[in-house]
C-alpha cells in the first residue's frame, strides 16, 4: 500500500545518539509532503482524464462499429439494388424482344396478306380488263355490222306512226 502524505507527516523516527537535526528533517519531510500531495493530485487528475478519454474512446469505438455496420448494410443494399436492376433490365430486354418478335411477325403476316390481296386485285383487274376489252370489241363489231346501214336506209312513214299513236291513247 502506497504512502499517503498523512503517513509521511505522522512518521516518527527513533532518536539516536547525535542524530539528525530535527528541524531540518521536519522541514524536509514537509517539503516531501507538499511534493507528494502535488504528485498525488496530478495522478488523480491524470487518472480522471484517462477515464474520460477511455470513455470517449469507447464512444468513438461504438460510433466506428456502427459506421462499419452501416457501410456494410449500405454495400449490401447497393449490391441488392444492383442485382435487382440487372434482373429488371433483363426482364425489360426479354419483354422488348418478345414485343419486337410479335410486331415483326404481325408485320410479316400483314405484308403477306397485303401481297396476296394485291395479287388477287391484279388478277381481278386482268379479268375486268379482258371483259371490258371484249365488251368494247363486241360493241365495235355491232357498230361495224351492216345492220346499222340497213336501219339507216329504211324509210319510216311518220304519218302512219302518228295515226297509230292516236289510236292507242285511251280516252277518258
């Protein structure tokens, strides 16, 4: 157990023959007591300071641990977001590819149908053209026929026609 200033103050030395000067020893002991009290006070202050620093260090250690955990959680969350984004991007690409395939297939189907309709219209126009040509040729043949000339040469008595018309008109 360390000495206290009180222990030094109360220390009694036995007297010997022609011993030390008592006043000088007492003065020296008083000086030791003062210095020892200062050292003990400084020691106590340093211990309190050390305790405060230890508490702060513990606090900062806790903050550091919390920050490290937060960083790890943030990294994990960022990784999860990245993975989810990649999955979503793949799904979007797949959906876009499906839509593109569907659109291309629909377009090809429409193009085939339109091409078939065009071919059908071409056939119908050829048939119509041939029929129209035949009709015109038949009409030209009729015009070129001698029957027209015979009709033109015929004389019709208009007086006879008027008389026939009058007979047919009913009287009221």
